[in-house]
C-alpha cells in the first residue's frame, strides 16, 4: 500500500514516529490503525450493552437493590480474577 500525505502531515507523522521510538513511519501508522480498530471494537461492545439495557425494559428493583447487585457482581469478578 502506498500512502501520499501533504508535506505538513508527512513531517508530523515522521516526527511522531521518531519521538515515540517506532522503527519507521509504517510501524507508527500500523499502530495507529490497530488502536483505531480496538477503539471501534470497544465502542461496538458498549453500544451492544446499551442496546441490551434499553431492550431489557424498566426494572422493578430499587436503586439500593441495583447498587447491591452491582457491588456483589464486582466483588465476584475481583475474586475470580484474583484466584
């Protein structure tokens, strides 16, 4: 793949690659693309969770019950990762 950039962008990419210890501009650009892919995936996962929450409807639980369940769930996840 060949990429043409205006001179100011090319200079910026080269400076960023050097200052972030990439071996060359290709490695820097590949890392940017990889991070953008990860960001898109994270946003898609968040959107799925939001959609699931909306589709689940309104809960009959009180806020205190919701907080208690969330706290219990967080503790269980911590224990699972620690053990």
